[in-house]
C-alpha cells in the first residue's frame, strides 16, 4: 500500500459565474521515501491538489466534490479536527512557495520554530532553542544560534526558504509537500535549495510531493512524474521514460519548450499555442484538443473523436496516458538535464 493515495479527487470553487472545477478526477500514489513530481502550467490544479491533502482549501468558496485522500490508510477527508491536527506538521508537512508570506514578520525565527516544538513535543524554551539551532544547522544556515534571534526581513530569500524547510522537518514528517519552493529564488540559490531537499530526503527517508512548472527541476528531483492539464492528470510515468519518450502531446510540448544545452544562440523556443479552456464549462472531448499539434495531423474522423470523446487515463507501457492517439514511444524527446535523477 502506498503512503499517499489520492483517488478521483474533485475540488471546485463557487464563483459568481458558477462552479469552477479546479481539480477534476485526479488520482495519484506516492510510496514512502520516493519523490513524485506534479507539473503543469499555472492554474492547472497543482496547488489545489496539494492543499487538499492537508485540507487547506478554504471553504467557502472551496468545495470538496468527491474522491478520497488516504495517508497511511487513513482517509484525510473524514478525519475529525483533532485527528487532522495530529497529521498536519507531525506526519505531513508543507513548504510553501513564498517564505515571506509564510513566516510571521513580527516574531523571531526562534519563536516560530519553538512554537512547533512546544505544541508537538511539549519542549520547554531551552530545549526548543537547542533543537531549533540544530535544525537550522542541518539545513545549512551558518551561525544558527545568532540567526534564531533574527526576524524574517533580516534574512535573504534563500535563508528564509531554508528556515521554512527546517520548520517542516522539525517533526520528522513521513511526507513533505513542496509547493514550488524555489520559484522566488535566483538560479544559484535554487540549486542549493534543491540539493539540500534531496540530501535531507535521502537521509531521513521522507516521501516528497514536489510541485513545480519547471521540467528541469522535475528531472533533478523526482522518481515519478504526473503531468496536469486543466484540472486533470494527462500523463503519469517514471521520470526517465517521460523525458526520453513522452506519450501525451502536452507533455511533449512542455519538454520542447525547455532550453537545451548547445542549442543555437538566440533560437526561438517552441511554444504551446492557444489558451487553457475555461474550467467553468470545459469542452466535451479532450481538453487539450484545441492546442494539440498532434490532432492537426489526424484525419477528420479522428479529430472529431478528440473533440467529442473525453479520453480516460489508461495504462500505457510503463505509465499512464489520457490521449486517444498517443505519440510514438520510439520518438525521442530530449536528454535529461545534467545532474538529473536517473
């Protein structure tokens, strides 16, 4: 049994224009000690899926429309408030995208870390300070005792994100959710944070759900990849086969848009033309059909099927794909970036 199992998750938001289905039938599984990457364009439902694992979707306007989320055999969606508090932070922790909005600007780093230890383990101030300094040292912050007295605005963006990772790891959770944790950081700091997270995960055996729109980050961090589009999973498979031979046209489009080492200078990158369909009233067939270059090469009957028949997510070789006419698995896409997980 997987540590985290999401089955047919459906999450919507009540709007003035009607019900918007942000997540529409997502199914995922993540084993202990492994990393699953959730990738896709902004607005495809990645963060809502992640927030649902800890029931952090605000209600209203958020509405759980169906499905189940099981962590270690327990259905998160049916837990009592007390049961959910035992899971949050202690067994499942989350690192958010922007540490400046996640850290309280009027409290010191020590107070914010110590609060976690006092609530979860009942540590007194002295013990909590020692443990907090140890964790800051673990995430690579120099002179941790001095940093405990600092306020968030006195730290750099990279240091604030390290503090957030330290806070997430204080309780040694079995699952950590990282929601685009390096988006606001420069490239050098991003590389340091990714290396740190991978090192800590291997040392502590924590499962990691990593959410990003960056395929290069996916290649470096993940064992398995789930590609989301318009609220649904369109492809799911191990990272190496996905990069070598993607089967869904949307996955191929994402990979083709990544700059390649040794490419022609000032060469124009391929783009995925068009826009994501409205999730207030999605089209009846494949949601990617209007933007799909593969569809344009098909005959009229096949194109009609793409527009009129919703493709289910079905087994395909070493993974799953939601496409009536998947790409040829023998057609290579691109090489994995340097340093990527194999």
